[in-house]
């Protein structure tokens, strides 16, 4: 016979473990750790892209079949956001959510989400 305290313990364990399986909002330190020296691979507007994040703050956005666009990136400890700078638009900041190697950039209003996978190292050419 299973006791009530044992069932409560098992239920708590299952709830705690399921929380770890859900994506979490990343801190500035986690954003830096996940992106530095790595490449995000995703699709925006139906077009595949790769984006490399150099440790020196440069980033290369490479849409499939098009030339690379050089920008800047950083994580902001005050807001726990990822920020990028592009010549066409200046600085923009996003919340970043992650689970494993899956990440998502989400606009501060929560209306737009860009999903990607992070792969190890520089996986782009320009």
C-alpha cells in the first residue's frame, strides 16, 4: 500500500523535474555563456539563416544564399536581455528563453518570437 506522504513526495518530484524541462528566461550571464563563440541556426520570414556570435562583440548574420551582415551584440545585465546593433536599425534588445540548445529571442512586448538552435563553434562562412 502506498502512503499519502510518499505520493506527495513523488508528485513534488515530478513537478520539480518538469520545471527543469521547460524553457526559462536567461540571465545576461547565461546569454553570454550560450552565445559566445557559437552559432544560432533558424528561420526568419521563411528564410534559413545562421548567426555567429564572436567573443569580441561582433556578430555575423548570414541568410541562406545572401551575403553576410556584420553587426554587434552584447548582453545587458541591467535588463537581462540580448541586444544587437545593425546599421539599418541601430540597437534592439530582446528577452532570451532557452531549453537545452533551443533558444528564442522574444520582443519586450512578447508579440514576436524568433526560435533557433545553438550549435557549437563558428558554423558560418562569409
